[in-house]
């Protein structure tokens, strides 16, 4: 009877987002012990390995070839090989490729081991000065303004701190949409080139940061992360009320009913005050808070 080889292991390795010293000893060991390294960009990973004095075979694994590459990598894992999965920088799968490979490895019964380390999400939150007990990572916002504004409207009542990545050439336009949809006074923090030589943190209201992006060319140079404070009024919701579900129901009601009638239903279903419900419906209908004051709506 031929004995089947013991399955290998898939190590999901976080790599530095800038400062090489941020690579953990476990991360360095995982790269050194791997039979092969699956990399988002083999050229960038080769630079990292050269800096570490590590020589290993590299396999390309990115958003355009992950599905095609996964079957072959799973077969190698079944044969007992150890594979290290890395992205260009930071933690794989966080707005980076790797999900299909990890999911396939789990389904095949292969051990998947996380090797934690750098991520721009945690780095920005930790130094932002914004609440961090609850947050939502939204990745990259849509490139087109109309789609970007629609995505932001779905988040405008979320009480959690929101984290985004953004391309430098879209930063000013995205900040303008963030200001217009979430409100000019909403506090935010922009992280530029985190952990690198020119690391800079910009803090202030969305109005101030949007204006600054038009005046200071440096703010849009390099890798950009944005953290935005959540909606404080949504934090006052009764425990158990899901602000995302509330927002979706409000959108459906706004499409079918006038604000006053929709607000009455929303208040009843989610145990809101009439003022809370009516302000949400006015926001969705494109009116401002002054309209709510003039409407005569009571708490």
C-alpha cells in the first residue's frame, strides 16, 4: 500500500509596508523555510528576498491569474510542500489577492497558518486619533464620482470609523466626495507613505483636508490611506439596531414614499425618534437639516 504524503502548509505572511525592520522573525523564518513563495508581484518580492539574503523559487499569484494558478499550488501542497503567500506589501487578502488560494487550501484540508505583521489599516488607525473600538475597512472607493458618492451614501450613517485606500491621483476628488456626502465637519486622518522615510499624517475635518489636498502636492504622493470618523448620531441608536440594515431599509422606503410617511415607518420598525427617522429620510431625499427644522416634525 502506497502511503500518501503528509499535506504541506500554506503560510500567509505579512510583509513590510515600507520599513524592512517591521518584518517579524516568524515572517522571515516562514519565507526562508518555504519551498516556494506565491507573490502578487514577483519583482517586488524578489527585491525583499534579496534584502533579506533569502533565495527561493517564486510563483506569480495576482488578481488576473489566481484562479488559474490555484489548482497547481494546491497540488503542490498536497504533495507536502510548504508555500508562503505574500502580497506586494502588508497582509495578504486585505485588499490584495489570495482569497481563492486560501479558501481552496482550507477546503482541501491543508493547514493554513497566519504570520501576522504590518498592515496600513492598523497602522493608520493606531495613530489617527479617531475611535478604534469599532471600524470598517472599505478598501478602494470606486474610481468614478457618481459610483463613489453612491458607495459613500450607503456608509454615511455608519457609526464605525471607516478606513479606505486611495490612489494618489484620485485623492482630491475622493476627499471632495467624502466631504460632500459624509459632511464637512466629519473628522478624518490621511496617512501618506506609512512607515517610510516621508511618512506624514494629516488630521482635521473633511472640509480642511479636501482644501489642503488642492494646496499641498505632497499630500497625494505615495501610498495613501484614509480614516474617517463614524456618524456620531448613529452611535446613539438603541443596542441591537444594525445601522447598515437601517440605512438599506431607509433607502427602499425613500424610493417609494414621501419623507414624512417613510420616516413614520422607519421610526416604528427600528424604535427611532421621529426626528432621527425624519433626518435620515431628508438626507436621502437630498434636503438639508434646515428642512427638518422647518417641517414641524417632533421627537
